[in-house]
RNA sequence: CGCGGGGUGGAGCAGCUGGUAGCUCGUUGGGCUCAUAACCCAAAGGUCUAGGGUUCAAAUCCCUACCCCGCAA
C-alpha cells in the first residue's frame, strides 16, 4: 500500500518501522515540528522523524494543518491509499481525512470506546483497570470516535505505564500489519463504537501528579505506577518535590495522620495513607536522580514522624 | 540566549569565609557468633568532570566547555 504516516513520539515508531519492513510504501512522514529545547541548547528531532530519516523517507512538519492549502495539496498529489496515524498530537481536519481512498486509520492505546483521548494508558493504570490494549479505527471528525477495525488486549497487572506503553506500541504495530491486507482489499469490517460505553482520558495535569495521602495505599500506588515513567507522581517533603517512582501497598493499619512517615528502613519509607500504610521504595529529589530508598538513605536523612504533604509551600 | 540545582574513591553525601580530602554504605581480608542486611578489627580504592586564570598555595575564588537533573514549554 502507498501510505502517508503521521505520528510523533516513541509510541509511533514501531508501527512506522513495521510498515517499512513489510514492504509498504511509506511515501511521506508527517510529524510535529521540532521543539527547541533550551536546556542544553539542543534541538531534538521527534522520534518518528529520527526513524523516518533512517529509512530515507521525506518528512514534513507543518505548524498547522487546518487551512494549510499547500500541505493538503501535497497530500492530494501523493494520492495515498491510506493515511495511518499514531499519536500525532493534533486533531486532523476533515478535508485531510477525506483524501485517502481506504481512509485514515488510527492506532489508539486503549480498548475503545473506553479511554478516548490523550492519556489512555496513564488513566487505565491509575483507575485500576484489569486490562487495556490497542484499537485500530477509522478516523472521523470526533476525538477517537470512529468505527473500529480490530483490537487486541493485554493484562495490566503490576505493569507501569512505561512498560505498557512499550508493549502496546509493538502490539499496535503488529495489529496494523496483520489488518492492513484486509483493509486494502476491503474485506475487513468495521464496528461502530457504543457511545454509551465511552469514557474520556484527559491529559495528565500537574494536579494529577500530586499525591493525596487521604486515598488508600492501593490508589496511591496505582497513581505512582500510572505516572511512571512520565511525568512521575510527587509529594511535598520539606518544601521540595519528592518524586515517587515505586511503591507498594501494605496491609497494615496506620495510627498516625495521613502523610506521616511511620518508619524508615532499607526496605523503604512507610507512609500513612487512607488509614493504612504505603511503602515507598524508589524516590527522587530535585537535582538528583531517582534512587532506591536504601541508596538515598546513605548520605541523606529521612526521619520517622516527618510529613509528606500536598502543600507547595510547607 | 526562559528559571534553577548539580558534577568529590564502586554507591549516596560532607567539605566550598582557600593550605593537596572526610563520612555512611559497599568491596577485600581477619575475628566473634547456633545464627543474621548483626557486631568488632584491618585494608584497598580519589588526576576532587575538562581546560584556562587569580594565588606562595584551590575541590574550595573567577572565566570557558561538556554532561546530568528539577521547573517551565
């Protein structure tokens, strides 16, 4: 198939790679503009751009697509069989969606119609879902509302968002390659999404990242796991942000107010949460790298009775 | 030129109102013990990120470079 590929972050790399390896003709790759990151003064290419350049595929990075006559004309000129989209990062206008004869196909990292939107993996982990997956769908005007073509699921278990992210990226790529022949010949079906079952997974905000110790240890642990490895959950400790990377909910009663540190040892830091105990195992303080609690305690002190809080100023 | 923190023995830190380096852990050897992530004794291990400068003398002050990290995007 002759394909235009649109994607930006790491998640979108495996599908692109699989397409190339399986003999599909990727005529053009579209990705977000390079962001000028000042720290280190380096302009970083998007992961998809890096991969595209590896294969010698032309890359386009339009600031905006809607109303961009030149860009639309360019796509029309290529006249692709399909446009495949994976985490491109922006909504696509209808005028673009209508171009390819086999449609625009999106890889979404959830089991639609649940978790439409920007942060499906994060939200799935945080909410304690048993399983998640990837769904292939035809794109239409709405956000992740199009007809579904195929899906595959996986158990979440104790996996972090980072682990699921990588797993789903590969899973999505495989699913795409397997499904594409059917799409090309027109024999693959399409299933409408049941809108009444739909849920929305909004982007993670700063407020989402701040741990609330009034919640149960299980809930807090899921938040920490769901925000690993990006952007990370945190709590305030002595006026600084302590990022929390790994924790475990313990079946112990706490007799101190939520947020109080009840024990510090090589095994970790015990904190009261929701009347019970959460064991923090891996943490990170500003300017430092992430480290296991046992490692952190060598050279630093954390005392029983100190408090992890929500206040930015305390 | 967005803001800020930092680069010191294998790991985490202290030292930074200048006089060639210290702590905790780990490692190695020995001891003790029924036993232990226990305890005791001893040892090895550092061009203090790199390059300049100031000075009788710099890890410590100044400049430059590189790298890491937090925030903001």
